[in-house]
């Protein structure tokens, strides 16, 4: 594989990114939130649970750990602190901007991944694009529609 080092670096980063999102959402569903907002986080947690199920066998195939590393644990901790200081929408605005920019990295990951794993890496890009869509809907003040987008994605890829 011509770009093996780059591939492994990008994929390991993405595996840790998904672990951060999973653990962050575990914390959010425990908070006292408005029902529609809580519903969005519950759907987001179901989505990240699906990601864990789909990512784990592929990560293991490439020898990538599926346990959160120190950096990921610290990012979850710091994220929880930031949410105590800043508004949720401020954090979501930042997340949306970063997630939208990150799609290009995942497209690169897909492009250099082994051909036999192309379907999985198509999924990796699709799930990130869906996240941008749901974050934008949340920022537009439409948590119900944002939840529906996540639920539809999860239903599509669970079957």
C-alpha cells in the first residue's frame, strides 16, 4: 500500500475522534436538557454506538486500538468543562465548522484506503457529511429535524 503511513495516521485519528464523540455524548445524555435537545443527543449517542460497531472490526484489522488514548480522554474532559463555561450553541458552532473542514481529511482517507475496504470508508465519509447536516439543523434551531436526520442515517446503516 503506497500511502500506508498516511492512511494509518488518518484512520487512527478518526477512530479516536469517534471515541471522543461517543464518550462526549454519553455525558450529554446524562444532563438535564430540554426534551427535544435531549432527544437529539440520545439519537447522536445511538449513531456513535453504530459507529463503534462498524469501526471496531476495521480498526482491529489494521492494528489500531479502539480504546480512547490519553489525548482523547483529555479532550472529552476539557469538552465537558467548556460546556460549563460556554453555551451549547457556541460549542456546536465550533463543532460544525471543524466537522465541515474535516470531511476533506476523510475523503483523503477514503481515497488512499485499500480498495477492498472502500465500502467502509465510503461510510466514514457519509457519516461525517451527515454530522455536518445535523449540526447545521441544530444551529438553525431545529433539533427535531436534526434528530430525524440522525435516526434515518442509523436506520439505513443498521439494516
